[in-house]
């Protein structure tokens, strides 16, 4: 991007990075405060209050606790830069001095992402008259839970007008420290959550022939579902299905009226996801009927695949070295993220920030009670977000 012989993109990146360095100490302190007060989706009132107190300008509300904080010339197009407000229903056991005390924690790095975006917003505000495009910091609620905060944003009338791109960054323990995952195409899977209810007719355990046992039907269904991916999806393509919750009955000698299961299935190819959705529905109905029961399915959450725009990915990869990163080995996963919805209104890019081998980091997967990125991840994520913003110009 040249303007009057100047490389505006390179100049903006250099200035942003220099200003970011000054913001990191305060951002690390903010990360500690955010980590200690995690809140579930759509309930992030303390979280957004801490974020707003650290920002140089007020934001526009969306989806309850969400905020859009616009920085730069209002006549210019904008780039959305997103971080997530919510935590997870997990009891923390990291032992950190700033750990959460209750049954909710930041087990997916959202506290790091938030602190990094605040740092970037503050740095951008200091060069606001020189920004080549507006930077809109998107503090998004409810990434982990239904209803999706991303979907609420992209469906809101008028909010996406003038948005040229959306970018985000996510820490990840499977990528090496100092490396960024910036792959074009599908990098996270389409993901469905399904609640299955099998209804029969309860009775006494001594007289099972007088009952219609939904537990037996559900047991057969669980076994069948776990073999479904291998018979419905091309084995050269990534897909997975997990039965995460099974619930039925109140006592060992009572056959209950109903049994329930909660499952998730994911696929990098959205056609495979459609195929799995149809197969799960058919299998549940068929197995329930074979046992004299009825099956009902609800889909409380369904996310499309997270697909990185090829042009944005190529631009970010070309600038990564200037931000102090290498490119991580090619990597995709069956994780899901509601950032996938952003591509419905503009090109989008998710950058993964490696944690494996980071000083002070214990290798632990996401969504685990001992997952704790080091404070150095705040600076790394902030630089990755700056890279994403500049790559969108």
C-alpha cells in the first residue's frame, strides 16, 4: 500500500509496534484483574467494566455487554479487531496468585486476548490522526455459549457498514512459541451442539417387559454415534463427534421415562457437517423407534467453519517477520469459534499465537483447569492483532 511514494502499511505497523511496547506493562496488570473475575457468556458485566475503565474512548453497545470502540477518522473504512469477554464453567487449579476463586475461569486465553486488544486500542488512539483506516476494537460477549455474540453482531442492522475486514488472534498451546498460525482456508471446524431426548415409558426394574426403556435405546445410540464419522466422512478429511453428557433416571430399580445426551460434532468441510447433521438425526430416530421410543433433537448452537480469507492470510504471512514472529508449521483443528460468523459480512482472518515452549508455560490443552498462558503472551497477542489490522489495509 503506497501513497505518494510512502509505504503506508509498513509505516503504520512500525509506529503501532513502538507504541504498543509502552502499553504492555499496564495490559499485563489488566490481564491479572480480568483473569480473577471470569464471567459466563452474556453475564460479563464486571469484565466489560474493567475493559472500559482502561480504554481511552467510550464504545457503542451491542448484544448487552458487547462494545465497539472506534478509533481514527470516522470517514474512513474500518477494520474490526475482536477479543472475547467470556470465561468457562471450570474451577481453576492453576495456583496462580491472580487465579479465579469460584467455579468459572479463563481457560481459553480470553483474558490475554482482551488485555492485548486494550493495549492495541490505546496505542492506536495515540496515533489516531495517522491511522490509514479506522480500528474498531470489538469486545465480544458470549463466544463460548449460546446465543453467539458474534452472530448478534453480524446480524445487527447497520453495524457492519464500512467494515473492510475482521481480524482476531487466539493463543494456542499446540503451536510453537514465537510462531504464528496464519493458514488460508478453513482453520477451525463447523461445529454443532445437539441435545437428544429419548422418551419411553418408565416402570419397575423387576418388570422391564411392562416398560419401554429409553436408557437401553440411548446406550445403543451412544455406541452408534461414536462410529458415525468413520462411515459418513471421507477419512482424508477432518471430522469428529463426541458424546459429552449422558443423563437418565433417579434410582437403580426404576426404569425412567426419558434419557438424554448432549453431543458435539465438527467438520472442517461444511458439506461433511451437513452430512453428519442428517446422519445423527436419522440414527437417533431409527434407534429410538427400534426400541419402541421416540427421539427429539434440538440444536442449541451451530457454527460455520472458520475460514481465513486467502488475501488477508497472504498479507499477514508476508509481514510476520516484521512483527518478530516466524510462521508456524501448517496447522488446522476441529476446534470451533463463533468468529466464523464474521465472514458473512466481510473478509476475516484468525491468527493463532503459539504457546508451546513459552517461558513459564506448562503444556496444558485449552479448556483445562490448569491452562495458564504466561504474561508474555499478552505482548505476543497484541503484536499479532496489530499484524492483522495492518494486513487488512
